[in-house]
């Protein structure tokens, strides 16, 4: 079970079939594998050693895909970098992972002087763009991706001397929980997830998967290796924008792809939505954060030919733990079916899950506790952090830090990240539950519910809201609306209207940043 | 990747859904897993130790399925026995595998005195029938399956303390190549195959899979673990008969199943075929031996709602190496598509294949050589036969002994078992090629082409034929028919009409037995 084997198989079985569509670039599977073999060979030529780290500071492109196969095929370790990071944060990762090679897109060239200074162990910087873009480089001393490839002989892609338990990639967590940690995913981890994903999504060789969410994040990466496994095609959108997605839907006619909920929300709310032909799309996976039920219902209505699949997981699980299948996305069904829209679905075939109390004992159906999971897709550990690893993986079970309950049919309902849960007057408030109510208000475009310091209650519930243009909604009106549907202690005490809510590079709302403004200098007096 | 994990997952996700249909017995997934947990617990109560062997001398039944999960879940090793073996042959396997527990169906009770005598290490014999069948046991001292289960407490199925590289099953090869060998398949081997199979067959929870071919054989077993993985249902036919299959098609309405080619031939030729409703069937997998193209064409015509999938493999590969998908079963398509009907298909995602010359070097497209394969589904080795294992697996590659060529799109065409190939006057004749021509003759119901001793040519091509009733075909007529389509040296020199061709318990034609009659006392002077 090695990452490159999927591509090797596809290059034999789907030789002349389109594998890559990226602007003017289209490649067959034979060409894709051939170029990947050259990526691999070029690493050898640069003196890179097996096990060395090679990082990617790139937007979405077919070259990202080639590197996701070529680096592990060589036995080196890929390190996809969050493109939203500052040069200092990038340098932290480069040093933490002791990266030797950095592949870079032109947008990030301005970071180079600072990166070279802060990460002196960096040996090679490779400019991974079309040949015509060479001018962008200016005085920077870099190697050129296409030149490196052109210098290598034609040879078949192979993957010898690699063990399935070798680390294929180091995926740094967004740092939403303090210091960014390198998640070590092995070949077996990623390939197991690919099988789970391909089975659940029923990908086939007829699919064209659009990489529209950032490829550095495993929300998109969840499907990357699965699509290749069955010989589907990969289409690429360099960076997400609602119009960009709609345009590619019309021009490239993809059949499937992943969008995080905030992206779906933006696409559906695009004023020109109706002008685009989106009829090719059959399946949209979403994940990375919970999807407000109202947004989902809108999606089902506006994209009637689309089945929605929710995947719940995290980088540490390569990333999928559960899937709510298209069939279980019933809008206007029975009460149980409607309730399931709020669920992350059921454990995929190879994954075992439990909801446990703080002592690690399994809780009965319906009770909220921490989700723990095990399976062949669970990470090897955190890079150079044996203590963090030992805290996260105990007795073979990975402790997710997510609070959830299971129903009698083993559908899991994630109520909150443990750290996003608000404790007010001794009562637990799950921010997601409150957000789901607020999203039902017609004026709410986006919202985040957090706990802020409160002298009386320890924490108080606060909602941060981006209102729709010209909605004219007031704090009082929205609080009254929430009061109709929520127990008193769950209703936001205050509402703040903002122009924008801070998000991670993967589009995940950063509640920590919102909270930090209120908690500066204070200690949370609940645990 | 443990065999029981698939069932554990299904019992949570598909709790109240039908898992088993077998005559008057139907069980949900929760019940199936609950009974399997009792099978496991009862092994402990009998003093069976982890790693001990428990054999099954049973026809198809839901209890077979429970044992295929329960024995490995305990950490013991299942040994499915070919039901066509004589008591002496069974005793050979029982002794070779040092079997401690034997599960038995009533049809085989008469073997017990001889088995007890020849296999004295046997500790427990368990009668695996309904309670009402107890009378059949007579004076035999046996334990009763249902009594053992009834004595165990209700508890969830678990699988702790087992490693994925532990042996889950010993599958004895039919002995078509000399001494019967125990193929050691690990949990990982079987689960890898299950993923490959589920993906290729696109099994879903809506499928009802009919176990009509013998469950002791991995032709049927190829799908067993895959169907559970996705929450499909298992239907059982105790023993194959064409009418039995047609009846279950009508009554149980299965959607899919495996039949070996000779079975498909018998079902299609059943005089009452048209009287049965077979409309529920959507996908038939076939394998175990090559399918004459004429039979396949007839199947496509008579079962217009059915997609045919050919799987090529062997016990040593758990068993699938390649699949010719439904889409590639095009009758009346282009010349290339028609040609593909004779192909075993392409390597499944996790499998690598090569066609090599006798020195192990890969041969170019179109050239015939031996197929070698590697992947997570390749056996651990032969039980207690390190030398045979070392001959079969070299440098991580399994040498199949099958002669084949690949086309430019990596479709594999198995021309013959190496040992079934006839060498006449220095020319290689692939028996399958000649059989494919003979099957086009309207009088031929079944045939087998073998090499017989010949003073001039070393070997001469001989066809053994079961003619259709009242066809009145003659040897001369069929030879003349073959001459129109085959080069002179491939045309059978003689034809023998027989009432029946010897087959293995799995329905595979035993060419060795046919050959033995002619080669007794002679040495084959070709290699």
C-alpha cells in the first residue's frame, strides 16, 4: 500500500485517458506518471536523500499533484504548506521539519529573502511554474521545475525500497490549537483513506474531480489519491473564488469535488450564480467544518442534480473518519432524516469509533463525549513531538478532541470542538448548535459563536455575525429570534456585527482568533 | 485491517438491516455480529487456542459465513474444506493443518468414523445445522452449533489482540497440481481483496449477494468480505443446481453473485430457464476458469439486465488479480471490444502485474509469458512448505504459473495454465484457444482440450467433449469445423465424446484427471 502504486496502476489501465486538466495543460495518465517519474529522478539528481523533506508553497496546480506522487515515490516526505501563513510561520515549519527543498509558486517569491534568512538549511528552491513565467523570478536564485524535468530521461514510474509504514507526508495542522504540529502520515495511512473515500464517494473513471479548495489541506486531499485509484481525472482551480468555481463548472464540466461549507455558502450566494451552467456536477463533498443546516438546504435546492456528501475527520485521520452519504442528505424527509442533516455520518469501513467520557469509557447512545477512533488511516504521530503523540494516541486510539454523540444507528453528531464549547453558569453550550439557529435568520450571511469572559457566569455566549448587505438586522431582533428556539442559557447575550470573520487558509473559521480579542490577559476559569 | 472489523462496522452502521437470508433464517447485521461473537466465545470455551485451526466441512449456509468471521475474530485459523474430497483426502488436510475443531454438515456425517480414525488429533466435531436436525447425528458423539451459541452471553463482537499479518485462513488448493497445499491468507490479504473487489464491483448496501458457488472456494469468497464491508446482504443456496439458482433468483431476488463459467453454462442451458423471473440480478461475477466467449455472448443475450464481470486470480491472491468490468463486456462492439471479451481484464488498484520470460524479465506487449504479481493481497506462503513458498514468491513477486500476454492497455489475456499448455512438434498450443473455437460449434455443451502422448509429435492435441443431447455430431465434423478457424497444428487430432467431464468441487474442469488416463506409465518428454 504505497501512494505511488495507485498512479502506477492508473498509468497502465488508463494510459491514454485524460488525467489532468489545468488551464492549457492536459495530460493523460501515461504522461502524468511519466512526469512524476521525472520529479522523482530530479530529486535524486539534486542529492536529496530518502526521508528528506520537500515542502510545497504553492496554489492549486497539476504540479502540486505531480509532487504529491513524485516526492513519496522517491521515498522523501512531502510537506504541503498553508498558503495563508506569514513568512515567519512558514519559516517555523521549514525549520521544524528541517526542509531541504522548497517548491514555490510566483505569488510567494517575495517571501524568499526572509525565508532564506530564517531557514538556512533550505538547499534548493524550485520555481514550479510554466516556462514563460521565468521573468517573475527576477534576481532570485532558483531552479526551474520544467527544466529539471526536461533534463531527466523517460522512464516508467516505480516505487521500490519504500515501506508502507514510511512517512509519505508531514501535514502541519493549522495551528488553531497553539503551536503548529507536523502530522506524520504514512503511505498506508493515505492509501487506506483513499480506499475508504473511493468506496464511500463511489468514484469511477468517468469522474472529473475539481480541486477548488486548497490542495495543501487534506479536506481536498481526502479525494486526491482516491480519484487516481479509479482512473478519474483531476481538474484544478489555482485559487478559490466563487466566480472561479462557477466558471470552471461551466467550462471544464467536472462531476465532483470538495468545497468547505463557507465556500459553498459563497458560491450559492454569488449574485451571478444563475448565469452559469453547473449541470455537470453530480457529487459535492464538504467537510473541514460543520455545515449549517440552512446552508445545506439551500444547496440541495439550488443544485438539484447534486448529491452532497459530508466527510468528518481531521488531518490526523488522513483525514476521513465518517461520511454522511448522498442518500442520507434528505431534505424534506421524515423528522429522523431531517435530523441526520446535522450529522457527520457513519464511520467508514476501516474505521472504529467510540464516544467516551473523560476516563475513556464508552458512553451510551445520545450522550455527549469525546470521539476517539482507530484504523489504518490514523497518523503515525506528531513530528518530533513524542509527548504530544502519546497524549493524542492512547492504547491505539486517537483522541480527537471533538465532542459528539452517536444515535442508535451510529450516526455521529459533532456538537463542538472541545475547546469551542462554552461553559456558562455550569451549563455546556455547543457553539455549533447556536450557529445553526442563527443561520436560519434571513439576515445572517456568516456567523461564529464563542464564549467571552463574564464575571457572573464564567463565560457568556457571544455571536459574531457578518450580515447580508442591506439586511438592516439589529442585535435585539436576532437575539429575540434565537430566544424562540433555544434554551435561555444558550441564547447569545451580545452580538457583534463584523465585515469579515477570520478564517484559516482552508476556509475554516478561526474561533480562537475571535476569542483572543476578549481573553487577552484573562485566564479561562473553566476546564 | 482485520477480517472481523468489516462486520463490526456493518453491525453498527447497518444494525437493523437484513444481513442474511437463508431459507427460513433471516438475520440483521446486529444479529449476525451477535451470533459471530458467540461463535468466537464458544471457541474459547472449548479450549481452542489462538492460532489453532478449525475446519469447515459444510455446504453453503449462513453458519459458514458466521464461521468465516467468528474463527478469525477469535484469532484462530479457518480451514474451509472442498466438499468433493474423499474422506482420505479430507484426513490429509486435517492432519496437514493439525486441525482441532471440525464443523460439519449432515451430508458428511457418514465420513466421521473414518475421519476420527485417520485424523486422531481432531478434538471437537461440531454439528452446524438447525436444532431440528439433531436426529441425523445418530450415535456420533458431536457438539451442537446452536447449543454452543445458546450457552454464550450476549456481547458485542470485538477483535483485540490480533495482528493484520496473522493468518486468518488456510485455503487448500484443489490439488490440481499434485499435493494439496495450504495457502496462508492473512487478515490483511483478505481485507485488501475485499476493498479491491468492492471498488471494482461497486457493491453497495442495496445489494443482495447470492452465495451459489461453493463457499469453501475463494471464487465465491472473493466477494464475501466485500459485501459485508458495504452492508450488503448475503443470500445462500446450500448447493448449486441450475434450477436451484433460478428458483432463488425468483424468490429471494438477489442483485448479484458469482457463478463459475460451467455453472453459467448450465443455468443458461436449463430447459426451464424462461419460466423464472431473473430480473433482480444486475451483476454476475465469474471466474475460477476462463469463460468460453460463446457462453458469455449467450449470457449477455439471455440476461439483458445483467452486467458481467470477470475476475481472474487464484487462491494465492486472496483471490483477485484482474477484473474485466461490466463496461468492458461489450458484445457486438468494435473489433477491439469483442477481443476484450476473451481478456481477464486489468489489474485491480492495489495489484501490480508483469508478464515475464523464464528468466523473470518483463516481456513486451503482446508476447506470451508467465504472469507474476505483487500486492497486499498476495499470500503469506504455503503452510509448512517453505521450499514451495520460496519457489512461488521470489523477490516479493508471486509466480502464478499462468501463461498470458498483455495488450497495449494492460488488459491481460490468459492463454493457459502453464501445465495445460500442449507442446506438439515444438509448437505451443494453448488449450483455451482451441476450446474457444470448439464452443462455437452448436453441438458442444462442454469441452476440454488436453495433450496426449504421441510418438511423432511428443504430444498431440485431443478434445474431450460433452455433446448436447441428440446433436448427432461426429468427430470428423467437429475436426473439420476446427480446421476452418485454427492453424493445422492446433486442430485436435482426435475427439472423445464423454457423458461428463471431471470437475473440482468449485466446478473447475480437472484436465489433470483427463490427462492421467493417457499418461499413466509415460513420462512427458517436453518441459
